[in-house]
C-alpha cells in the first residue's frame, strides 16, 4: 500500500467497506452491520475475538507458551473493553468517553498486530519462530497494560512494517542501517514539534543506537536505526511520545504509544545427512553419513567432501537429511534419488537448500534469503 493510499483512507480503525464490514472469524466470513465512517464497540470486539480465535487455532499447531500468553492477554483486553462499554457497544467509538475511546483503539491495535503475526509467521522456523512468538506476546502485553488515558486523541501504534510494507516483529542484528515504519493514529500534530522517539529494552533502559525519524504523518512514522549489531537477543520497546496543541495551552505532551520488537538469537542450523549409491554389480552402498558444519548466518554456505571410491560404477545417488535448528526444532527431507550423472538439490524449511554434486563428490548446504516474513 502506498503512502498516498494510507493518507486517503484515514484512521486505521475504520473498516474499508461502506455500510457494512466483513470480518474473518474462526468459523468463516461473518457479515456485520457497520457504518464505515463510525466504527462501534461491537466492531472492535468482533475483530479482537476473531484474532484471538485464529491465534488459538495456530497455537494448537505451533505450541508455544508465549502464544498462549498472548491469547490470554487478548481475552483480558476484550473483557476490559466490554466492561468499559457497558450497554454502549452499538454506539460509535468516537462519541464515547476519552478513556473508552483509548481502550478501543488499543484493542483494535492488538487485533491488527495479531492478524499481522498470523500472516507473517507461517514460514518461520527455529529461533525466528520463537522470537516472533515472544514479540507478539510482548506487543499484546504492552497494549493490555497501557495506562488509561483521558486525552481526546490518544496516540496508538497498531503496526510495524519494513520498507516494503511487510510486518516486522523480529530484528536480526547487522551493521547496516535498519529502515522501518510504525503506523497508527494520532502520532503527529502538525502544529507541534515531532514526537520524541526512543528504543529501550523491556526494563526501560535506552539502547546505544537510537532511531531517527526520516518521514512522518499523523498515521505513519518512518524510522532508521544506524546499526543493530550490538543489540542482544531479547525484547525491545519503541516509545513514541507525541505532542498535541490545545486552545490557550499550546503543545502539550501526550501519553506514549509503544511498539514491541524482538531481537533474534544468532542462526544455528546443523544438517545431518545420509548419502547412498546404487552401484552396478555392488547393490546399494552408503557413501556418507554424518553432519555438515553448522550454518551460523544467512547467506552462508557449508560443504562436506564425500569419499565415493567404494562405488566404482554408480547408477544413481540417494540423499536424506534432517535440519536441526537452534531451538530444538527439526525438519527432514528425502530420500531423493537422481541418476548418477545428475546433481541433487533439495529444499528444507527456513530457506535452506542441500545439494549433492556428483562431479566433485561434495555436499553443499546454504541458508538462502530468510523465509520468515516477520523478520528484518
């Protein structure tokens, strides 16, 4: 989505369809009466419930204590908002009290962040999968425990994106700059100075490299970190403190909006392999069985020479392999068989490829571009 489209569509809470909204719930598409210009408490609660149910389904497939905790916090956010709304769930959010409006914005942000996580995490394995789950749990926890606000236009962050507009949950430390953006509502009053932006660990300690604003609108702040190389694995919080101009008062500090990110542990993958050959006059022979050197970074290639002298006249080669990720996750490929004059290339989850080159009797494994869409 381009910047101009974002600016035209207005606040992110507003649904895209005039007169009604369509919401993807756990059981299918649910049609809801909804004025596109004036979302109600019912609409926000339905979004939140749908996100919670979808997360519960994913958690059964991908058990993780962090995901279970995120689901519990989503339930608490919904319960708290229902209590605040009382009998006014059908009323437009904008006409309710400021505290209720703020709670609704945060609930919507939690729902949007969860839906973004569901889309981004399907291709993630190993340490990235764990880091993404921890990032979601931290994001939802910070929204659930945010202080109540009686400001008329409370700021809220409901998305963190890469420069190509993909969800961002996890950072891989690197020396080169990291450009990203946060999106939400009420992030800038054009009559006031730019908001204060800072990055801290979960205890609130500022990190060495602080983000710099490179572009800003009330709905989007583009940021750049000069380097992430010194960030240690764990959770981090981005704090945005905007100002707002009021009559006779001038620009005053608003409650902070926060976004959560996770720094991934270093990549560590070990691939166990078995290479065999069908040899004319000799039958099936195992030529190699063991482990390739560990892969420690994206883009790295490791190799293992194989002594194939025992098979004097090969007809075909067969390979099987299991990739062991740093967090205990593993994935298997094979057996894959090809004629003796053809190479073998097999894909593994997480962007890994394993290749057998019969011309030089060597195995190669490479970590290609990261397949985890929620990381940068």
